[in-house]
C-alpha cells in the first residue's frame, strides 16, 4: 500500500489512551512500544509485523530476506528480538511443498541467528506468495531509539546501500541474472549494527524499507513538523552497483513511483541530479539510519565497516529548519 493511501485509510482510527502504551500506531515509528513495568525493570515491549512477496527465485534465500526484513524494526528501536510467529501466505499453484519448507527454513535460520524463538505462526492460501514474521522484542528504556528525535547538528549514518527495489525488479524482468551484492546485503541482520551503535549517543534511528530513503527521512522529520530539516549528500549515498543502469532503462517498481508522488513535494533538489528515483526506491531489509553527534559519526562508520557493513557512510546532516523538509545537495 502506498504511503498516501495508508494515511487516508488509517487517519480516522482512534483508540483509548493507556498509561502503559508508549508508542502506538498513530505515529510513524518502526514498532509499537508497551511499558512492561515502569516502577522496576523499565523494560519496554516492542511489537511489529511485516511480510513480502518473493524478490529472488531461491526459496531459502527469500525466507532469509523476509525474516531479516521483519526483524529489522525491533533493531531499529534499539531492541533485541524475543520471539517470532510465521506469517505464511501460500501460493500452492506456483510454490511446491518443498519450496514452502525451504522458505520457512530460511526464515528460521535468521530467527535463530537473532537469538529469538519461533513460537508458531499462521498460514493461508493466496494467489501470490508472501512470507514474513510478527516479532516481539524488548528494549531497556535507556536504549530505546525513536525515529523522530534527531537534533540540529547531528550527522546521518546509513549502514547499507539502497536500490534493492530497482535491482529486484530487474531480476524479475530477467534484465539481469545475478544480484549477489544485493542478496548478501539483504540477508545481513541489522542486529549487529544495533549492538555496535548502543556504544554511541544515538539521537534517532530508523530502518530504510518500504517508503524508501526519502520517505523514512520524512518520518524522521515528523512528517515535516520537526523544527529541523535534513541535507542529504546525494553523491555520498551508497547504491547497489546495477542501480543506475537499470533506472536509466526504466526498470523501476511501482512502489517507487508511489513514494515519489507522496514525498517529492517535501524535497528540494539543490544539485545536478539526472535521476532521483533511487532516493525514493522501495527497499526491503534496508540498512539502519542513525542520527548522532558530529564528533561520533566517523567512529561509528569505522566500527560498522569492521563488522561487515562495508558500505556504511555519512550521508547527510540535520540543519535548522529551512524552506523545505529535505534538501538534496
């Protein structure tokens, strides 16, 4: 569902207030958050759910990517995963029982890697294959990261390249036959980035997924209501190697067009960019985006690269409020 459709459908939903509810669906956070025991442990329960259609042919790798994508929201809030439920929509006309088993095995491999437990799940028949997880996590209150609490002067550090929507569309269209670079990135859990970043003064964090880089940065700016703007260093933003060629050939997913339609009014382009589609590209299992003090950003990048996030890069900064929410420089 595109961001504007989602906004219109959910805007009228209201629920009573609860003292234990810290973060509900009303905002644009990566997880819901529920205070378990404010007087003692201070632990906060995190809940999220996500599922995706296949973006690669290999069922085991598809399961790994789908699970990594679902788990990521917990890591984006600074938490650790406790348990997961499979969400499996089976297209039995095109996906054999053996392939279905491989999908679930791939998912379980990432659940196990995250030190979470698979408790069960729910299945249904569908005309298009979908798989993902409902995930429960926990975070100590002192480590809870929000996505809209950046501070003026912060630098933005992105952990993974962008462009998975365009590259996976190229795979589906058989325009390209291999995407090893993308697959390796999408299978890598963001858990390790979270563990590293806990040693830093993180002011805000989110993961780059369905709304693309621009869309999630817009949420980081409280949908334009924050008292700051974001300057993106467009030439420094890491992309998968095949992205620009595919984009120039018009290999762009529909979700990317929907993102651009929704978020382009909040963007000013202040440099020479021939194609800005990549910045709106719908992502799967994308990297974490951290906002942290300028003096700590280079050290975080160094530590992330040592941990295998080889494309970790400073991609922008938080500025006092300007004439628009996001500036592409």
